C-alpha cells in the first residue's frame, strides 16, 4: 500500500484552481486616481451644470471681493505703471472657468497637467499658493452658499478636494525647468 502524504496543500491542477485568493475587500467608497469618489465626481458635474450659465457673474463677485480684501493683487495686473484692466477683468472669468474645465476633465493625467500649468503661470507672476488656495476657497464658499438648497456632503467633499489640489503646490518651484531638473536659480 502506497503511503500518501496528506497535506493541506492541494497539488497538481487543483493548485491553480483551489484555493482561490479572496479578492481584497475595499472598505468604503472606491476612489479614482485623483482621490475623488464616483458620487463626488457626479455631484461636482451636476453642480457645475447649474453654475455654468452664471460663471461670469459669480467669477466677478468672488474675484473682486478677493481683490478688495487683498488689494496688492491688483498690482499683479499692471503693465509697468498702468493697470491692465482688460487682463484683470478677464481673470475674473478665467479663474472660475478653469474650475469648470477641471471638473469636466476625466483624464487624471490631463487634470494634473492643467493644475501644474496653472501653478507655473502663477509662479511666474509671483502669486503664492496660499493666495491661490484662498481664492479657490472663496469661490467654493460662495457657490455652496448660493446652492445651499441642492448641496450635499459629496459636493462639499468634492469641492474640498479641488481646493486641496490648488493648495498642494509648493512655492519657489523652478519655473523654467522640466522634469524636476535643478535650475541655477535654486542653487544660488
Ligand atoms: C483658484 C485660483 C486661481 C485660478 C484657478 C486662476 C486661474 C488663472 C488662469 C486660467 C489664468 C490664465 C492663464 C493663461 O493665460 O495661460 C490666470 C492668470 C493669471 N492669474 Fe490667476 N488664478 C487663480 C488665482 C489667482 C490669484 C489669487 C491671483 C492674484 C491676484 C492671480 C493672478 C493671475 C495673474 C496676474 C495672471 C496673468 C494674467 C495675464 O494674463 O496677464 N490668479 N489665472
């Protein structure tokens, strides 16, 4: 009688079938590469469909009250001594429109590129990340107030995450180099 060694381990073909690994159970909502849940994405898109027709008005309300509090910001729109009113008024629309573009962007790589590009523009104009964060927060507070009746925890969380993306950029990054090469300006 042949001796069979009985082990708990399956052998032969059975080993490739049993025991099957139990898939890792993810607790809580599944997030995309940028950290948004599906319901946050949905809430942001639906909210922006309501906001879009009023972009100009909301953008002006928020940006001009921001400049009222932080009057130094007006100096960022000077050409020499003259105030470039066209650039300043355009920014009131550009900045809110940029929010909308981010919310519509489905590709995480493009999303991050857009944020990086925006950060570079502001680094060039020497606008610090704290102020970018302040303006982003002011816009979010404003729209959540206007749409308080249709607001939801998902929408609030979604907006908070967008504000964090703006805040998470570090000042003094090299403005003329790519791929994190060190610029001479950083060494000096
Ligand atoms: C969430 C916050 C902000 C967003 C989304 C935003 C968005 C933008 C966008 C889309 C542009 C145009 C970029 C281009 O033409 O390529 C821009 C330019 C600019 N932004 Fe902002 N911005 C923000 C905050 C600020 C703040 C706080 C200031 C300071 C006052 C500021 C000052 C400027 C200036 C000086 C320019 C260049 C304007 C020009 O073309 O002459 N931005 N910004």
